[in-house]
C-alpha cells in the first residue's frame, strides 16, 4: 500500500491533482487498492478528457461578422434601466394612497391595528379587569412621580386626583424618544444614486 | 471591481447610453474570443457564429443594467455560455428529445477522436450537459480555466474575485461533474443489466 488514506486522496483530487499533467504514483497506487477512490479517479479523468478534447478553434472571424451583429443590434432595443433598489422615486411618481401607505407611521398604525384585531379577546379580558389594575397602576405612577414633583409644592402631592392628573400630563414625554427614532430613520433612509448610475436611456 | 481597471470601461459607458458605434468597437474587440469560446462550447463553427451573434445582441440589450461588477469581457463570457445552454435547451424542447444529461455525457465520452466533426459535436453536447449542472460562477471559472486555458490568477482578475474563490469554484465544479459522470455510469450499468 502507498500509505495514503482516502481523505488524503480526496484532498488531492479536490485540489485538482488528477487534472494536472501526470499523476502522482502514490495517489494512483492508493486508487488501485480502493474501489471508491478508483471510481472517483476514473470520473475525474473522464471529465478531464472531455474538456481536453477541445480542438483548436478557428482563429479567423468570418468576414462581415460585426456587420451582421450590428444589423441585428439596430433592430433590438436596449432594455430599460432597472431603478436600483432603495433609490427613492420622485414624490409625484406614485398615487397619493401608495405614498401614504408607504409612510412609517401608516405601517406602524397598520401593525398596531393588526395586533389589536389579533389580540382582541385578550384585550377585552384585560379591559374587564381594569378596575383592579387601574388602582394599582395609579398608585405606582403617583409613587414614582411624587418625588419628582416635590420641589413644585408639597400641597400637590396631597390630593390623589391632582397627583394622577400631573402623572398623566407627563405621559406625552414618553413619545419623544419614539419621535427621535423616527427622525433618525428618515435620515438613514436618504439614499443617493451611486456614481455613474443614471435613470436615463437612449433616445 | 474598479471600473477603471476594465480596458473597455469608456466604450461600455458610451454603449450603455445607446451609442451603437461604441458597441461596434466592443464587438470588433471581442468577436474573436467570443467566437472561439462559442465554438469550444458548441463544437461547430456554424453554431458558434449563431451563438456569438446572439450573445452580442443579448449583451447590447442588457447593457443598461450592466453595473461593472466584473469586466465587460467576463460578462460577455457569461452571456455566451448562457446563450449556448439556452440553445441546447431550446433544441431539446424542439426535438422533444428524452435524452438525459447522463446519456449525453456517456455519448460524449464514448465518441472517438477519429470521428472528427460528429465526434466534436457529441463531446461538445456532453460538455454543455455537464456545464448546465453547474452554478453560474462555477460555469464561468470552468470555461475560463479549462476551455480558454487561462491560469487561475487571470480568472480571478477577470472575475474580480480572490484566487482562492476561483480555486473553490473549480474544486466544487469538478466534484459536481464527477458526480454527474458517476450517475451517468450507474444509470448506464443499470440499463445494461
């Protein structure tokens, strides 16, 4: 035996060893004693023979070849340029309802509406238990907000209704980070045309 | 790939804008190589000319979408091979041939070198059958390397990919062709029994 194993043989085969001029005796000796590797080597040689059988192609081009090509080219219109992906279209290129539907707010609203429909039974159950959880939530909110309001005046924190009203007044602040994210998204989605890419086509 | 590395860059830009004179220059520059490739894939001169013509017309039509990821020459090369494969499929459909890839491969291997023209045609058909089973990238490296005798480094430059990528494609392509051959042989053995 040659001391070669099947893994080494396959590695040699994958590296194109059998396609190179003259086989290495060790590999061939291994294949002689291993039917699987022998089949692989035979297949590789057969394929190589198929590609090696390519005769020298004629060097000269038939006279008038370019004329014949150009005659067909004259009748063949060029395909229109496909607008590169992510390149924004002009604002008036689409109907208003498409533009509205494509806005992030509309997509978010559609997603929200979908969730509401999907989770309707759970939401209804949640609403029915509102009296229990609202009391707990109100208490949690006021506990969290009261220290913040302490400098405004101790008298504000005494009436639970006033405390709840003040807490609710702070809720819109939560929308600010979302709006900032939306603005950032707008900046990032501003795509420029790559240099050399034009929307033009031949006249 | 950097567009400026392509010697055809300026002509391609003009041809993309619909300049037929620029495209004619591209045809004249590449006609010999494309015809030779078509001849090697198809195995007959008449068919090679038709393939080459179709390839240039298809390139003209598709030029506005050509972004220069590879050189124009490599792109033409891909189109030519694709046209040859499409013609093979069209012929098979027209003739309603039930001959499978395996039979074509075996017939090609059995064709003797003495059977000059017909032998060339049969081996070409077998080559095309094997190439049809490869991915676009594998087909490109196989035709550039084995049919155009270009070294790996040149293939890599032409495709705008690292040498190791070319080697990987070649290795996988050979494995796929070996498998096709072994399948053909197994089917043949089954049929003989």
